[in-house]
C-alpha cells in the first residue's frame, strides 16, 4: 500500500479507494474528514482558524470556508451529500496558561466546523476533539476508518 498523502495546514484533498490521506501534528487545528461509503470517496481539510475574513487567501485554512469547499469537492468527485458522513479530529487546547482571547482556539475551530456541517446537513459520526494533546489522523478510503494517533495515548480507530 502506498504512503498516505499528507494534507498540510490550509490544504484540502479528495481521494478514491484505496488511497489514504493524513493530517499530521494536529494541535488546535482540526482535520475535517468526510466520506461517502457507497462511492468510497473520502476527503480531508486541515483547518487552522475558525472564521474566514472578507477576502480569503486559502479557503482550506478556515473552518467555515474549508468545510464548505470540501463538501463541494466531494460532490464533484462523485459523493452524494445525503450519504456523506463526517469525522472530526483535533481542536486541542495546547496552551492552557496563555491568558489571551484565542488560548482555546481549538474549541472555536471545532464549533465552527460543526456549524458549517449543519448547513448541508452532514452527520458527524465520530470525533476525537479538544483536550490538551496533539494528534494525527489517517483516513483509509477503502473502509472509511480513521486512525487517530494521540500523544501519550493508545491508537484509536473510529
């Protein structure tokens, strides 16, 4: 099996079975992972911030625009909106002792992704979000399984 394609910060990717996608080193960032079990089309966006400004340089960088764009790309690749399911990974609070407005930006990222998914509506079937530990996510488009590797925790498949 080939190595998973890495989806970097602000990037978005769609794949077909048997390809794999991964987001590495998620802290406050969120991996939004979408999957259509019938066509076995999968997608992932690696969001950094909750809301896009008026003028967007990279749609995938923001939870609101990145999630919407991923849904669009999934449908252009054969997925049906009524079959797409979502899994979310990331959104940790990495810097608990910071006394600034965005010390828990991970939580805001998760909330904004959920809000964007409700627009379609796409059901979230699994999450490994928030907390205070970084993690990485791996999507297997053959099965729709997402493997989560979290620092100092056992590997989890969801």
